[in-house]
C-alpha cells in the first residue's frame, strides 16, 4: 500500500476477517514485525472481527529510512492505512513500543480510536539517562547488527523460564529480532527517545473509548506495578495480568491473552449497542 501522503511509509499489512466487521488495528513492538500478532489475528478473525496487522516503517517488509522516525510519523502512517482501507475508527492495540504508538495515535488522531489495548507498555517519557541509552543502542545496532542485541534480550522479552519451555516461541522471537533492519530499528529508537508524556491524554480518555491494560506477570521491562499505575490513571480501564509470561504475553500465553482481549472487545461491543 502506498498512501497519498508522500511522507508516509509504504505499508505491508495483514487484513483478516470480514470487511464489514468491527476493525481492530494491532501494532507490533520493537524490534519485531506483524507476524507476532498471528495468534491474536487468527482468534479475533474467527470471533467475527476484522484484524489489521501492519509492519511499522523500518520493520518487517517495510523499507527502513535512516535517521529518526518520530512516533508521530508511525501514528500518521497508521491513519493513512486506515484511510486506505476506508476505516473511520478502530480499536487500536499495541505491545511495548507499539502500545506507545497507539497512545500517540490517540493523542494525534483521537477520532480514529474506538478503544485502546495497551500491553506491556508505559506512558511515561524518557529520562535524560534513558534517552542517552536509546541513542547509544541505536548506534550499537548500526555498528554490530541485530544478533548480539537479540541474544542479550531474549530472556527479557520472554520470561526466562519460557525461553526453554517454549522453544518455538523463543525461536520466532529471535528470528523476528535478527531479521529487523538495523537502520529501521535505530531510527525508531531515536524517535522513541523523544516521545512525549502520554499520561495527560490518557487521563482524559472518555468512557466512550474503553481501554484494556495487559501485562505479563513476570515482565521485567514494564512490571506489573507499572501496568497497575497505567490502569489507575485511566478511569474506565480494566487490567489483565497474564500468568506465565514476561514482556510478550501474546506470544508466550496466547490463549490467556486472547481470552482477555476477546472479553474486552465483546463487552465494548455490547456497551455500544446498549447506548444506541
């Protein structure tokens, strides 16, 4: 897909389910691609939803651009994709960096968001120290490639016990990380370093835009306490803690993750119907 906006990225995406069904837009994290959502896309399409799972610019099949990719650019790319598909509004879900991009989409284009699903993510901006670390990691990926980094973080992306217990999941996560273009990952990290504070926008989230906060019980990047703080910030949110998972519960425990997601979507649908 080539949006009309000349600044937008070429978008590669999966589009599953019936075209007239309620749309759910799923945004992957760093340094992954749209295939991480396969268990969710299959389950949601089977339950009667339309699922859009794109590759972000610089990830998966989307070509990388050197420099900096601001989160505003990611959000605008996703809106261009919704425009291309004639989708006015969608439930927008994301994991980790993808969750932050979902927050950015709400900040920039609130009318396009019918609900939020925020998995293992944080609305808090970077500190000076963490901004420096993001930029240093970007430089390192460009000089070393993805494999050394992937080897270091696999037991943080997944709960350490799942690296051995779920070899297929671990192999898939390693494959996604190693296949990512370092230019795209570095550009995103530099943009991530400059992201704003999303807490004011999320605190103002109206009841008409329900939110589900999910977190792996053993996530070390965004621990349960951070998910609880995010849940407390958003008055009309619900929280689901996924046992037996780390930073990627949709990969590690897809059945439990999908159950929480489908229940949220069903309640969201019922609430809208009752309000008519």
